[in-house]
């Protein structure tokens, strides 16, 4: 019998809530800066306060991402990193002690080419807990969610301030695990301040959702994480994590840099 993978995601949020803090969810691109970095980086993220980790599957046209993550995707592709490699990194990290939930974030075409049922079974066996599919159309999303349910994997939808009430209602039926609430319109990237409309946006989302809500896009500081914690269940940081990784001249340097950064945003 499978361990309840979706329950492990829910438990991560519940544990953070019991500790009066938001769950911290960093994003990395698999195979960046070097193909050899991902496994030790995953372990460093866990060791320094991450509750869930989102791993980006390298893709040639990451339309939702800003310059930092676009460049990371291109570097990972130049390193020859694929969806299969991404899954294998998680398998190896699990062998080395990684226990936090993992969510694959990517675009639908690589998942479709891999084969949806094959992907869900392979990921469940690797203890990958779910997916964020940036460009998944609604019709395909229903099918993908049904396949995810066969192995109790999460499907995390993206919603934004421009998402309509009708669309939010659809996303509420698709969501499992948590909902990725895009804090502002536009692409990913660190900003100095959180949007003034964030509280009202989250109130609108919450009317349609029973899942936990995590906020991403624009977060980069400890103050951002704490402020999000007053409004939502989780805080997601991507571009700033990628920038921390880029500071390392080798694997050890990237691991040290990202570990220090994550510690700084998860601890007072």
C-alpha cells in the first residue's frame, strides 16, 4: 500500500501552522547551476528550514518565468538535464536522507511526451508528491488530476489576481495539496514589497478552495515570508534561491550559499 503522499504535503503545512509560521517552499531548477548540484542542494534546502521543495523541470520556453529562472532553465538544458534526470535526482536524494515533500513544477509538453500514466507511477514510486503544471489547459487538467488520484499525488494549480471567479471555482475542484497563489501579474522575480492587494486577493481565492494557500512571485526576504504568514499558509521563493545558487563557483559553494540564504529567510 502506498504511503499517502498528499497527506504528507498537508502534514507539512499543518506542522508549520502548529508552529505559528508559514510553510517555507523554495524553488530550484533541476540541474542548475551544474547537473551534479541538485542532490546536495536538495539536502541543504531541507537542512536549513524548507518544508516542501518545488523542483523545476528544465524547459526551453518557460513563459511564466522572469530572466533569472529562464536563464537557469537554459543552463540546465545546456547541462543535458531532462525530466528523467530530475526524477533520478529525487531518488538519489531520498537515498541520502531527503524526507520533505517534493513537487515537480514544469510545462505540460515534457510530461505529455513522457506519458502521463507512466509519469504518475514513476513519480509516486520515487516519492515525488505532486505537480505544478504551468500551462495545463482545463480539459487536460481534469484528466491529469484523475491520473494523479490513482497514486494519491497532488495537483497544485496556479491562480493570480486576474483569475476570474468562474476559473477559481474550476481550480478549486482541481486542487489537491495546496494552491499556488501568484501574488502579482507578470513573471517570476524578486520585488521589494508585497502587493497591497494581496490580502483581498487571498480572501477571494479562499472562498473557492479547501486546500492550503501558498504565495509566490516576488518574495525574497525574511520580512516577506513573515508578512505572507499572516495571510496564507505557505511562502514560495524561487528567483532569490536561484540567485543564491549562482553565487557558488562550484557545487560546494552553491550548497553553502543557498543554505545560508534559506536559513536567513526561515529563521529570525
